[in-house]
C-alpha cells in the first residue's frame, strides 16, 4: 500500500471491476478520458486480465478514501508509457465516484504517485495529457507542480468539435525543490 493523508493506493482487484465499469459508462466521468464508448463487463474483465500481465510499475493502482468504517474505492491512478532509459513516465488518473469530486482527492492521489515515481522508481520526468476542455483537471495538476510544456492543437474530437490536448510535466528537480509545499504520502 502507498498511503497519503486521506487516501491510499493499492493493487486493483477483480472485485473492483463492477465499480470501474459503472463509472466508465457514465458520460460525465468519461468526459476527460480517452475512453468514449460504453464498456461491457466482459471488456472490463479482458482489461483486467491484460493488466495482470503488465510490468508491476505500469499496473494502475486503486484509489481508496479513508472513512470511519474502512476504505472506499473512488478511482484509479498509475504510470504508463514508461521509458526506463529516459527515466520518464506518463501519468493517468480518474476519480469515478462523483460524490467526492472537487474535494482534493485527485490532487492528493497525484501527489502520492509523484512521490512514489520520484523517490521509489527514480523517475526524472512525469508527464500527462489533459484536454483543454477540462479546466478542473488542469487546475488540479498545476496545484501539485505540473507545468504546461505544449499543446497539441485540435488533437481530439469530442461532441462534434475538436479540442486541444495539453502536455504537462513535472521534473524531479522541480519536485525536490518544492517538496515541502506538496502533501507527502508514506509507503507501508
């Protein structure tokens, strides 16, 4: 487990799939994701089987929220497109439980994963892609230290129009310089 102040990251279990499938079939949740078609449970199970064969560093992690009676699944986060020679990885996240949107759980999850990426995996650069139509996510990423690197103009087609895709990143040197300003998680 990787712990933050209010959340923890853990391996994804088969029992999580019904939540993921329900969330990914919600158009509002899918809005900021590259997934744009509804998913069947069979497709989600196929994804799970493929995920089990991934390298451990590229397996997404479930995000759970600490509650009085235990932990509640709210989404997932992880690295992909790892380039070990360059010490670089792409980050992806989604908070599927809309009841916890706008409460900082996404930012905290990204902070905890950044700490893991820089301090455990020894990454140098962590980047992500975010749609220009998702200002909430952009603010969240900026809050934890990501900076805009560039824009892929009109790179995604959604809802009958094209939108820009921003590339944002944080370097280990920036993380180290600002670490005191980020909420830190601990591994256990």
